[in-house]
């Protein structure tokens, strides 16, 4: 008589559906990228991250200095960037062959400038160490600046 419960169970068993508390992604990670120098056109690569390499990236958000002016990173203080500085940099997402999957200005990834919504993606072939931020204009940047990127993702099913 009860058709819905067995149907829901089949969806769960077949992994067609899963419980989720957030549409942004099951997992969240904040990545800090310090600015080693302020050379024009410099590509600042992210460190290798096997967890993100084996994930489906759902959102990417740039955290700016609205409430917090600095953050401790590896025993040093980094100044977070402002939305004005974010207009002078570009995020490039690449795959294993260093082919560009997506390129976007950093300011488009700031949640507060997007009516409180994150930038949604479905990136399933990213190699995180091949991704980078490029400085398009270095005015206002110093080596005390750091980029804070929040990524939400779902883990890929390992078969």
C-alpha cells in the first residue's frame, strides 16, 4: 500500500538522491593564498589539493574585508582584499592538461555584490594546483595582502 517509502529507499540505494542540508555543496573549504610579490600579470597558483581534485566544485566565493581587516595565516598576518582590489584580479580554473575551463574576475565571486548569492558551478574535472589568480593591475596590492577563497563541493563517487 505504501509506495513512497520503497521508492525513496530505491533512490537512496541507487544514489540517485542523497540527504543534503545545503544546495551549495556538502563540504566547504577556505583556501588562503598569500601574495608573494606584486608583479603585473603574475600568476599565483594554488597549492595541490587532492580533496578538491576529486570533487565536484559547486560554488566559489571570494571573501573580502568587510568585517575583518586581517587574518592569521601560517603564523603571519595577511590583509584581506577589498572589493576594489578584487576588480584588479582574475581567477582561472584549469584541468589536468592546463586547459582553461573557466576564467572570471574575482569581484564576480563576492557574495555581497551578488545579492547574497554565491557563484554556482558544476566543475568536475578541475586540478586545483593548475588554477591560479592573475593580477591585472597591481596598484593597491602589497605582499601583506592575501586572497581568501571559500569553495563548496560534493565528493565524487569512487567506483
